[in-house]
C-alpha cells in the first residue's frame, strides 16, 4: 500500500527541500555576487601558504578598503608588481613612507615574510569571508566534464522529470474519465437473466402433451375395435 502524505507532511517536505537548496546554492551565489555580503571581489585559493586558516580550494571574499585603515593581523589580497595574479597573505607590519603606507606580509604556513613591501596602491581588499571547499567545485565546473556533470546533466534530469509528470497526469486523467463512464444496457437485453435457466420450446396448439397416457391408449383401442366390426350400428 502506497503511503499517503498529509498536507502538513507535504508542507514540511517543501520547507526542508527549500532549506537544503538554499544551503547548497548560497555559497556559490556569494562567490558569483559578493555584493550580497557587502564585498567586492571573490577568489579561489590555489596554494597552501595560508593553511590552516585558508586552504587550497577555499574561496576568499574580499572587500575594498582604504589602505590607511588596514592594520596588523588583517588578511589582505594584493598584487605584486606587474603581476595580475592576486596573493592573499596576512599583514604582519604596516610601514608609513613618503609615498603612503606599505605592508609587510607573510603566509601563515611560510617560514619567513614575503620579499619586499606591498605598496598601498597594490591593495585589492581585505578578506571578510572564507568559504571552504567550493573552490574545487568552481574549478571543476570550468572544465568540459564539469560543465556536463553540473549543468547539462541536472538540466536534462529536470526536463525529463517535468515531462514524466505531464505524461502521468494525462494518464491519470484518462483513467478517471474511463472509470466515470457507465455504458447503457441495450433494450431487450437478457444480460440480467439467470444463465442457468433455459426457455423450453413452446407447446403447439391442440397438443396432448399434457394428457393422461392411459386415456390415450383407451381411445386408440376403441377405434381399433370399431374398425374390426365394420362400424357402429344404431337402431332407429
């Protein structure tokens, strides 16, 4: 017997499904649109120089800041020289120079500080949020296999599910329509008659089928006797 879900159970299942969907989708939404948490940029970490605080595969969400507001122990993202590859390290010192502030930085897992100071003009922003692990998924999604597995396949399953729901709905409607149709019994039909009772043949008019067999034999004998005597004589 198929269990039937009550309206309350259906509502609870819907709420649970929405909550799970939000938990799964929200980190990727923040990566794609860091503005939703008041940030400006997001990056996937590729190296272990900031472990254990930030590991490879994590995503760092970065907010732009005035370089003069950065203090020691802030984790910042910056670029070095003419390189376009951003680096995320911790500030271990702030130095004021004639050209403005500069930062001494170091990776938590590195033995020594980074070579040279980071000019304030090279600052991208301060890390305000770290999202673990989703960088692996983002990198995988950038490959052909990842696109097929994470985009094409789920979309295909969604379309197939919707088509199956439509087919089942139409099939159920057709079944209900057939069940609600009661065909009429043709006039004069013997469909309600007892199949074990068969009508016997009609008795012809004037038939002696119901007569006493002994009487019939007596009549036959009298006729025979009359024939043998040449007829019946009546005195006038």
